[in-house]
């Protein structure tokens, strides 16, 4: 049985989404804490990232990030696009984990953390900026 790139796309999205649900809904649950402490999901996703990057390179693809046109051309290859997408999934999760860890000292209410985490899940830097704004306000008190 062969798994298609489209199926791997769905699988990696589902895994990342489940981790976000745990981080937003059950951040103190021991399983969530374990997954966050050992960065299990970002590490798992990183293996997929390496697979797609190596596949792209072995197929003769390059990695030119020198200008917008080169990056646009790079993402016309499925393996490179998947690597890029998984890069986002893994690093957004790492930022979310960092925000939760940072909040252990800050004590920001879960109702304020939820939009930060959801924003990071859906829009990356938007959630991070919201967290940094709330963090700055909290630290200035």
C-alpha cells in the first residue's frame, strides 16, 4: 500500500491539529505536558520534513531562496511544498509550546491564552504578536 502526498498532507495536518487542540483545551493534562516537554509532535513532523526535503533534492530540485521568483518556483514541486508546509506546522507548534511554557511564570488567564494559541495555530505570527502584547502588558504591571 502506497501513501500519496495528499494523504501525508492530511495526516500531518491532523496530527498538528490534534496537538493544538490538546495545547489549547488541555494544556495541563499529563499527556499534553509529556508531548510538549519532549517536543514529540514537532520531532515527528521534522522526520517528514527531512523526507520531503531529501526527496526533492534527490529528484534534482534545488533550494534557491535568493529572490521571490525562485521561492515561488521552488514551491511548484510537491515535495518542496510539503517540506515548506511541514516546516510551518512544526515551528508554529514550537512557538505555541514556548508560549505555554512562558505562561507558567506569567500566569496569563487561559481565556487570554486561547486566542494567542489559536492565532498561532491559524496565522502563526499573529498569535505570537498577540501573546507578546499580552506578555508585555503583564510584565509591565
